[in-house]
C-alpha cells in the first residue's frame, strides 16, 4: 500500500535498454521525437486525473440526484438495460437504493480530499525529517533515520487499523470522519519520503553554494530552507504525487475493512457495502465495478504523472538515456560493420 | 571597505594574520584512510599574497577548507590574529567568516541557482543589520570594483551570466563582507585565458588597494608566480618547497618544483616583464 512510494527512492531505470531498430546515426534522429513522446505521457496522466476530478467536483453540480436521496431499491438495474432504455439512473442503484453514480461522485470527492490531506501531511513530515537528517548529518541523522526505519519496519497496515479503531471509539466527531482518517494515513506513510529526501539532501549539502552561504553568515535553518529545500522541490512534488496515490489506496483498504470515515461516502466504503450486500455474488456489477475503476484510474493517473514528471524534472535522465542509446547504437553499428567486413569481433565489446 | 574601524584593526603588514600549525587531515575511505594534508604548517602574512601550488589531489583544497573552518581538522591548530580558532562555532564562527572569505573553483555550483545576484549578495549583509540604502550602495561599489554594471547584474540569475561574470560576482560577494583574508581556491582555473588575466588583476588590485591578505591556490605555477609574494609547493599533502616567489622560480630545491616549473617555459621572461611595470 504505502510501498508504492518506494519507487521514489530508486532512480527509475525503466525504458528499453537495447531498443530494436535503432538509427545508425542517432544525431540525425528526429529531434522532437522524445519530447513529443514524453509530452503525450504527461497529457494522458493529466487527462485521467482531470476526468476523475471533474467527476468528483463538477459532476454533482449538474447531476439531478444526490448521494443521500433514495431513488429505488436494492440493486436496481441501470436504467439503460430496461425496455425501453432510459438514462435516468445510468449506473442503477446500490444496496440502500441510492443512485450509484451520485454516490460514486461523492465518494470520489471524499477519497481525493483524504488523499490530498494525507499526502500533504506525509510529504511535509517526510521532507522535514529528510532535510534535517541529510543536511545536519552526524548523530541527528543517525537518530532520525533510526526512527524512520523503525516506523518503516512496523507493518503500517496494522498501525493504521489499530489507530482507526481507536479513533472510531472516540467522542470527537471530526476524528471519526475523513479528516481523522487522513491524519492517520498521513502520519504513518512519511518514512519513504523521508529516506528519499535524506539521500538527496545530503548530496545537496556537499554543493559549494552551501559553503558560500555559510561564509555569508547564514544560519543553519536559513540554509536548510533557502539553499537545500529549493533543490529538493521537484523531488518533493514527485513524492507528493506518489503519497497521494498511496493515501487514496490506503483509505480504500481501511474502508473496505469497515474502518472508513463515518458520515461520508468514500470509494472504499462503496466497495465495503457492495461486498456486505453480496453484489459480487448476485452479479450486481454496477455496485462494485464503478468505484474499482475510479480507484484504478486515480492511482494509474498519479503514477503515470509521477513518471512523466521524473523526466521533466530530471533532464539528465532523458539526456542520459539518449546518450546511452547513442552509444549503444554506435557500438552496434561498429560491430555490424566489422561483421560485414569479416573482421574479428570481440565478444564482450 | 570604507569602514575605518576594521581598517585600523588590520594588523601591520608582515605579521602572520592567519596560520596553520601542524595541521593534518585524514579521510576514512574503504579499507583504511588517506592523508590528504600531512602535518602542514604555514603562515599568511598580512597584506601579502601567498600561493599554494600543487597538482590536482595534492591536498590544496582540503587545506583551504580547514583554514576556512568548513571542514574539521584531524589534528593541528588554525589560528587567526593570534587566537586559536580551530574549534570555535556558532556566533564566533560567523564572526570569523566575516574576516576570512573565499572564492571557489566552480563559479556555477557556488551559486544558489534559485536566487538572483542581488539576492545572493544581500544574503550575507542581512545578518549585519545594514540600512537598505547603505546596502545597495555597498553592492554597487563591490560590483563596480570587479567591473560589473550593478544595475544590470543584480536582477540576473546565475545561468544568465558568463563564467567570468559569475566568478566576479563571487569575488564581489566576498568583498562585501569586508574581509581581511581572501582564499581563492582555483578561482581562475575555470576561466579562459583573457578572463583569467583580468581576474588575476582584480586580485592583485585588492591586495594593493585594500591591503587584503590573499591565499591563492592553483595547480598552475605560472599564475602563482604572476601574483604571489611567497609560494608554497604541495605534493601528496606535504609541503615540499617554500620561499619567496623569486627563490622558488630561480633556485628551486625540490625535484617536483623543478618539474612544475619546466612545464612553463616562458615563466622567467614573462615574470620579469610583469614585475617591471
Ligand atoms: N571528502 C573527501 N573524502 C575522501 N577523500 C577526499 C575528500 N576530499 C578530498 N579527498 C582526497 O584528498 C586528496 C586531496 O584532495 P584535494 O584537497 O581536493 O586536492 P587538490 O585541491 O589539491 O586537488 C585527494 O586524494 C582526494 O581524493
Ligand atoms: Mg582543489
């Protein structure tokens, strides 16, 4: 669940290493090819996220039914399956007779809000701990990273479940709802970000501009905020996107276990009720498929966005790839030429 | 720089203002340690230019960073104006950094790329509580001193400047602190030939007009001799030769020094010309 963000730690080494059909002279390759490719990735990701966001935040303004409005009975078929077909309740009704699409829109909204809140909390904690450990170093780093690794080692789902249960039995209404859930997810999912940011921060700390700032009389907090943080901003944005995705998935996991936010719909709660009322067994696909699809779209869109952002923020990644491709191409061309001329070819060349 | 008090506080020409005594630095590396600076003792005399020469990896930067208190020593003492500064920290260290400034080799990574030249320059002065007008005046003076148009430069980001301009901004930044000692670690080696000469002349000027003590670190003995009063030659962390510039050029005792000098065939001739004017 929260492990998704581990990919922020590993510099992604994806992509075809030995592509087929390389041009023999890479310099003459169409210049816009790469950027076009990466651009479309970004647009697909933003398109998917934009669609879900519109469904959640704009959809309810135009849809005639609300999520608390009883419009039918248990699992009424989608109305376009009736004879004659109508488009009144496109996705039928769920177990309580509410309109599935109306509930879906409300659920998506709650899930996104929980994701935003939890993701932001996780990134703020993770970046703060990571920068402090990475920049200050020494025993501060040992201590903070020790703590981080302990939090990482505890199975977070267990902690999540325990805290969620204890929150549900409190009398503080706001902790029982979406905000409480977001807090719980946020404060259990920062360690990956902290580790990734620490590595980055300790490498920024060796840059000469840090020495220059010290010589200019800047104090440690000022250096961390003004000289280290800006160099990590792109990193933090990517971590945030990943934390968002993992928080939304964490919410649905908890909700499916019956620990969802009280007094609100959510994608996970929708699935919980669908399972509880035998939607899968009775073939009422319209009750469980739509929230599943929306969840998949959100996390796919965010992960895809993260990997395209990686290329935007890390031009080196692109250039590095290109250079490697060019080198590989040159090597292959040379080998091919030698083979063609019947020259000996080194096996490991 | 027009600050009278600090001018008077400057020690008389010829006294050691900064010194390293039996300074050693070891780095832990996999499978043991390497001694980057090995029992080095060296004095910097007020108002003089001392050059530290040596091939890359000979420990020059490590020595400079220890003198600057940017890196702890393994053993030995750094003293400034007769006071042991080896282990000072906090406010005392920041005070030391007002007096002892540096310009580094890479004029790009010396900049925080997210800030303009103006912001970079103002950074150091915030702590000193200057009035806004005085500050802007000071920026103007210092940028003018290194030959940059203040109105132009302050709004630019580092990537909008050439390598030579960036290095001048860095010199201006150091000057604004009104230092007594300036360490230039390969500050000219990433500049091309013509810019290098003008940067060297700026340093020369600073010494002559402001009485600055300059530590000039370079792998190029030619540049060292152009600028310096005294030369120290380092090899593998050890000082292998030291003396006045003329002594080192005309009567080198060490084989390594002779080899370095042999790489600069025209040195003796060009030096005579440059020292004649
Ligand atoms: N932070 C460090 N960790 C380990 N070894 C270092 C470090 N900094 C410098 N060294 C080593 O110390 C030696 C001297 O380096 P340096 O002072 O940078 O030489 P110079 O400036 O004369 O080129 C080199 O062998 C270098 O590899
Ligand atoms: Mg060096």
